[in-house]
């Protein structure tokens, strides 16, 4: 993770499980919903939808520790609060392929 003031290089950026993010997403017509917490992964919503699974941080008071699903199409921006290194291998990531 880059420190404040360092220049970003052309490295691959991706959300990593266990990292803390602040996500602004669409709420009502005039408001954004702010979610700060730990990213726990991607989750399917229905047949074609995908969302971020976030564990809510202390800033959410009584909701801290609970999970929130944010649909990808509702996300306006994501701030990186603290990032963990991604230690996954870049192979097929466990996905199986059919070759006919």
C-alpha cells in the first residue's frame, strides 16, 4: 500500500479482503450512504447482480460488526482507509472452465 504523498505507479489495483474501505453509495434521491468497514468479499445478488460484502466499523455505533451488502451499480466512490496485501496466486483462482 502506498503511503500518503507517494506517487502511484501503474500497478494493478484491486479490493482485497480484510482491507478497510469507506464506500459512498446511492441512497435516497438527495443523500449518499456512507459505509466504513472491512471488505469481506464479493457476493451474488439475485441472478445477475454482484455486491460488496462489508463488515461495518465502529463508526456505525450499534451496527458495528454487522454485515452490509452494497450493490456494485450503487457505488459512487471508494476511499482506501487501510489496505492489506493480496496474497492470492494469479492462476485460475479456483474457477473451473469447460472446453468442449
